């Protein structure tokens, strides 16, 4: 806890003083560039990863970067998505999975979740991911490769869930919103973007690739 307290003092002494004018402008409201949906995992820092400042990302974090389908859960996830699209008018939504995801590991091995019923129940929103991997990739037996594949497939499944939200579907149909599927490999710093033309997650290289519209056309893997 002391590390956190020391960090607050450091922030106030140095970081805040350097960007005080920025923080003062935030009083007038927010106009984020994108809604960034990612995992709760402590190894991911969306602002650090994208080098964005306060006010530039609207962030939603859930176990396994899961987006429950519209109507399945009227909770914080649906409210965050709706507010980002309808009130803040974000132009892009990114669903970002990551390497070594514990939630996806639990999805592949439910025995790990026997003492965590809430987590096990929440992962039902990734059941399609599990079925895709089990039924379409039974030949892939290496545990690590299987986990990497599961992380990728789950990003695509959650994008499909995202499209069931009325605010998202309407904005996409008007051409006012783009959806992006990313996978972050935190041990190397690499970020992969789903490229529908190739049916794979490929390293982000330029704006044209980043702004592609994911339509699921699976080839997969590698990463």
C-alpha cells in the first residue's frame, strides 16, 4: 500500500504539475478518441500501451475482455458501451486481448475455476470461444499454442457480441463507428490487429491496417 501512497505524492509533485493545463481542460468534459475494451489483468495498461493522455481513452475492463451480448446482463458493460457510443460519440471501439490470459486459461480448463463460481459463470459469455477451439482446432494439442489461439478467437467472438448492442449496430450501419480486434503480447510489446482480408492477427504497421473493419473470416493462427 505504501507504494501506492508514494506514487500519489510523486504524481502530484511531478506529473500533475507538468500537465496541469491539460487536467484543467478536462473539467469541461471528455471527448475520447476510442472505447478500449480489455482484460482486467494488471499487466496491461491501455494508456501506456497506446501512449494516450487522460481524456483520450474511454476504458472498459472485464475478465477476459468479455462483452456480454446485449440483454444477457444489464450492468456496467452495457452501460459503458452505450454511453461511449451514444453520448461520447466515439469513432472506434477496440477489443484487446492479451498473451497468457488467465481467464482464457480457465475457459480451457474449467477445473481451475471450481472455487471461483462467479468467474466460471461470467466466462459463459465466452462459451462460443471454447466451442470454436474445441471443435475446430482439435488437432492443436500444444497447451501454449492452444491458449494463444483461444485469446485470438475470443477477441473475434467478443466483437460479435459487441455488435448485438443496439447503439453499436446503429452507429456501425451509419458508418460512424469502426470496430477493431487487437491482441497485445506483453512480453515483447507487440500488438497485433485482426486483418479480415488475411483472416489473421498481424502486427500493426500503419493507420490503414489499424482502421480495418473486422468481418470474421478466420484463417488463424499464428501469432
